[in-house]
């Protein structure tokens, strides 16, 4: 598991200062293992202004240390980048984000490059899942008291 000291070290290597505010933001991010929204992060970091949190996240995005995901509802969610090139599994119920890498996906992308199609310049793959924790409670009511079934959730996911 990466530490805030390691992340601050990476920023310092790029010429950025390891400020107290950045350390607090990093610590709050590391405490939220499954991803976070900017609102959750602002709330978690007392004594640090909203603008400072936003600037820190922008810096971490620019340095490739944080990933920004667009969830099905359009709300951005962020997660610490744990590995190099990767893709994301996003739970449609709780919003937990996990990273994964599969070489078969990279081979398919390489095969897409043809003289007619052009050169693949980048991609983003987010797979929407029902995580194991939510699967075990899929028949339990959600926060609004609505019963959720896996079949109903499958009907609400992107294809």
C-alpha cells in the first residue's frame, strides 16, 4: 500500500512542495480506499479550504497519481492510482472502485488499429459491477428503503 510520504516524495521529485495541506488531503484520500468524491474529501479534511483540496486533486490528476472516473449518473469520483496502466471496476450500488489490468483488453485495442480505423491514441474502460459486499446484501433494502435485486440492478447498468 502506498503512503502519503511516498506520494509527497513523488510530488517533490517534480518540484512541488510537501505542504501540511497536501499531506492532510493525501491522508484523507488514503483513508478512503474505495474512491471518493470531492465533496467527501472536503468534508474529511478539516482546516483545509475547498480550493486547496480542488487544486491538490488537480495536481495529483496531472501527475497521474489519481484517476477521475465518470459514474453512470455523471458524477465524478476519484481514486488513488495504485498501478500503472489500468482499468476500473465500479460498484453500481456503493460506488467502490477497484483497479484491474487484463492483457486481453490491450490486445483487442491493438487489433482495432487498422489503416481504415486509425491509431488508438488512448482509452478509458470502466466496468460497472455489483461488488461482493453488495451482492450479499442485494435483496436487502437500500438507503431509501427500496428492495434491490440483482436483476433490477442489471437493468439499470450501462451496456
